[in-house]
């Protein structure tokens, strides 16, 4: 009799755990360098998880903050899978090789839109250019973590 009670209690505990259990979805957010797009990304993530709850089950969003961490390091943390489960970023061949990429145009392609800004002292030299080849003599850059 005692063995059957233990078995029933174990079964009840296991099934109730399954009902209450939820997948943890950990994401990075900067508290120091607040970007208004973060709220959009998080709301979109929450909407996606809500819409897929019937198929994939309950979830719990966990916010981690890695301030003073360059994007490259954040992607390494994601690759390790211990502190982060999801990260929104531009893609690259290297990132696609090391991470599971989900193609969703979060900003509908506008992340790639750029403004060509120049220093006022360079304006006259640039106005004399007539071809892309001539532009190649100038040094341009977007930052080390930009894809």
C-alpha cells in the first residue's frame, strides 16, 4: 500500500511540474545605453512566444544585463548557451556558422539604411569625385562590431 501511495505522489508531482514548468528565454538588455528599439524587440519576442505557446508551451522571459559588453562578446555568451538564449542582431556568414540564425526582418530592412556623413573639411575633396574608384582613396568605417 505504501509503495502505491509513493508512486501516486511521484506521478502527481511529475505531472504538476509539467503543468507549471516553463521554458526560460534569457535575453540581453542594456541598462546603461538604453536604446528605444530594445522595448520593440522585447515586445516582439513576447508576442512571438505568446502566439506559439499552444504549440511549444509556457515560457518565462529572463532579462540579463551585460553593460560594458561589446556585441561581439555578447554573441560569444549566446554561443555558450549558459546565460543567453536569444539575441537580436544583424547577420553575417561567421554568425550564421556559429549560431542558430532565425531570419526575421525585425526592422523591415531599415537597419541597413545609412546616412553618408562627412567632416566639413572633406566636403570640397569629395565634391570633386567622379567615380566609385576615386572614393576608394578615402578611409571609411562603421565600428568593430558592425557586420
